[in-house]
C-alpha cells in the first residue's frame, strides 16, 4: 500500500510527463489549472491517466472542485 | 412529435409520450465504454410510476418542491417525470456545486424532498451546511452499496409504491421548475419556469431542429441546465427519440460514443467545441503534405457547395473520414451556454458539420435566437425563434442597445425576489442585460453586456458580487469585485475576466503579504470564479445611505482610468 506522500509524488511525476513541464517544477500544494495552464477538459484527461496508473475509478463528481495536487492525492488515496 | 399546443403541462405531455412510443428506445446509459442500460418508453414508465407513488405516499403534491442533484443518467429523467406526475415542482441543481452551495440552494428553494446519488449524498451529509436546510422531509439516494450507511436517506431503488399513482394535472401557468441561473454567493436567482415556458420553447426549437423516433441525442451538458433539460429530455421525449447518457464524461469516452451510438445531435459548450477543433486540427496537421492539400481542396469545395444551406449527404461523401469519426449520422452540434467565436463555428461548418449556435438565457426559457443555417452565419447568433419578440432598447449611433425579449417562454420571475423580478421583466419585456443589434438580414449580433457578470467558455454565469465573499475580512479598507468589461465596456463577449478592486487603509502600503493573501483567497475559489486582475483604487468608494457600495458609480469612476495601466496581475 502506497503512503499519501508516495501517491502525491507519483501524481506530480505523471503530470510532469503529460504536460511536459520541467522536472521538479510541481509541488503538492500547486493549483494544477494555474501551474499547468490547463482547462477543465485537460484536467479530465489527466484524471483518466491517473486512473489507469493507479488502477482505480474516480467518479467525476468526486474530483469536481479539486484544483490542487494534494487534495487530488487524498481523493485517490481513499480509493486505493 | 406530439402536438404540444393541446397540452397544459410538461407532465401531461410526457405521460402521452410514454403511451405513444412504448417500444421505442428512450434511454441508453453507458459507463466507461460499457453499455449499462437500455430502456424503452414502456420500461421508463414501469420505473417511474412506482417512484411517483412512493412520492405521493410521502405526501408530495401540487405546490411541493422536489430537488434533483444527479449526474446525467437515466434515474435523473425517471425521477423528474415522477415529480411532474405528482404535480409537484422540480428544482434541478447542478451536481458540480459544492455541498455548502447545494444546501444553500436547497434551503432557498424550499424543497422538501431531495433525490440524489449516494456518492453525492455522502458528501452532502458530511457538509457543515446541512444544518441550513431545515425544510427537508426525505432524501432518496440512488446506487448505494449494499452495506452502506444511508445517513437517514432512503434507497431510491426501494422507493416504490405498490398501487398505481394518480396523475395530478397542472395548468400552463403553474410552476414546473425552479432553475438556478446563478447566485450561490449573493442573491440566489431561482428562475420560476412555467409549464407553458417549456411547451412553447419545445415547439419553437423542434420547428428548426426536429427530433423523431430513431434520433439519438448525446447528453453531456448537465441536465439541470436549461439547454439539456430541453434538448436532452423534454424535446426528444415528446418526439419519441432517444437520449444517450455517459456516466463518465472523460474526452476519450465522449469521442467513442459518437460512432458507437450513431449520435444525431449533441449540445456542447464553447470550451468543448474548441477542444474538439484543436484535436481535429492537430490530426490534420499530422497528415503528409499531399493529403493535407487534398483535404484543404475538398474542404473548399464543400464550403462552396454548402454556402446557401447545409447538404449533409454531400458533405458526408466529400469528407467521409471526418464524418465517420462522428458516427456518420450527426445532423448538428448545438452549441450554447456562452458566446462561441465565429472561427470555431466556421471550422466545423466547412467540414460539413452544422453548428446550431444561438443566444439564450434561462430567464427567457433557454433559446431566444438560433442560427437557421439558411445560410450559415458564423458572425451572428441567428434569428429569433418562432414566438419570440426581440427588440433592441435605446440603441446608440451604431444601432447597438440592450436586447429585450417578450415571449410565452419568459419565466414567471425570480423565486422570493419580487424587486429583482420587477427590474428584470418590465411591462412584459425581459431585459437581458446583453448588448446587441440586428443586421440587415434580421440576424442578431452581440456586442458585450451591461451586467456586472461574466460567462465563461464552459457556460458558467459568474456574477461579480457572488465572488466577493471569498475576500471577506481582507485587510483593506474596502473592496469590490467587477467584471472588467462592466467597468471598461468592450464590444466583445470573449475572454471575459473578473477584477478585484481594493482601497487601502490610510497609511497602509500595498505589501507582498497582502498580495499573497489575495492570491491564497483567490486560489480557494473554484477556477472559473477566480479574479484575474487587481486594481488599487486610491479614493473612498461611493456609498449609499445604508453604507452599501454604489457599484455603478464606482465602475464609472474606475472606467475613467486607463484599463491597461490600472489592472495589476494576480
């Protein structure tokens, strides 16, 4: 079982790869809309990749209103 | 389709629809590419009537309000029909709101029953806002796991009365729905929509974009939204058509649904349409140069041949691959909720995919004008629908003035807000707050707003006042949030932004600490409600006798300053 810190780090890594931002430039508290410059659809695409990676299903409404990596990690952790 | 002129309520028309097309499919539900459910009109009725009886056993009848908070799915529509069957008023709420906002609107609406999904109920139950709504009598929650703690809710699947329910008729002027167009932070704007509003709007829209048995509408916009309620429920049902619901709205599943279900119509907000455009363009750009040139040539031929009106059969032949990706049966993409840039509309039209763009607002009963495609005009929002009187009030030298609407589709008013209603509907004319003019061919063109609000590309209405509570307690003398275009009017409806105006205490410096605090508070807002600029104003705000900010006057004073120099980035 992953710890919340591990989950968070994996999310940051995946987002770094997907949106081609410099390694180490993302932090758990970052607002991913702002930091990655993405819109709500791109955020949904990121969620799909995270679901595949963590082998979980996240209902759309559970991640509605979530905009930082830390909270996203908590929602994912609850389903691991 | 049913002849809606002879019906007096939404429930009565739906009742007849279920009897008229018992064997036709009305709902298909898919989750992550897997079909979960397919219902005929008869199946729909078999599920709805026991629920209607259960509601009647709970005492639901005329004058009662029942709220639905659900994602787009079959149980949404089944529950809505059961509510109308009882003669009650439906309060559809956006499932995307925060739990506290849900509770606030549930309280405001006076709903006594809530029908929701178990996952949403779990979040609502844990919210501190729960104590706010005391008017509640029962909660029905769908899809709860077998051993779930229901926290006081009843399982939707078990809410089934044994006997047949009694249909309760309603009149055309009775309230069918209370639809919140905005206002979770400030004044809740609960639009009271009558049965007549829906019946008339449905007749007008289907006269231009008809449904028939066999049509498949892909429902993506939330069903609480006036557009999806009309074209993703009432419209198709009164014509014997089918609605396709996807439980997961990830782009990959949406793309897959078009060919899989041979979709006929879909409604999208501009953001999604632009995203589709981006995806298609990227695929075109990847083509080898020779193929790209060939595509461009075919596109030009299609453009020339569809100049006067769409010729779908021809476009499907010329641009087969593109149309196959959309399932080959797409009649039109309906785009609404916000202003769409002409170049995006033209992009799709040139590929032979008509985009039915228009202009509307919940208060007017959804659509006011729609492009009739004869010919397609990307630079306008089309002509008024049948039954709509549209006038431009107080036009300036260029003919641009406020768009006003008179029609049987205009709402009865805002719930519990007689003053706001009186300001909005004057002598039977709805003042939209949007600025526009008609061109020589009778098409409406829009040129910004006179309201202190923005509409995002996702179709979200954000009123500046509603955002202010995020900055309550900010250590400044006073502050105010404005739509930048309200202060500095622009003849444009794209890239609308909110700004925060602050006035510092005497001797207070605009410190990094204050700037950071504004940033933190701003980031707590959901992304589309955030302010995008800051103005430091150096004079006292004009106030009323009761010490409220005179927003109009402050906006005028700010407007005298240079826009670019005044706004600092956040």
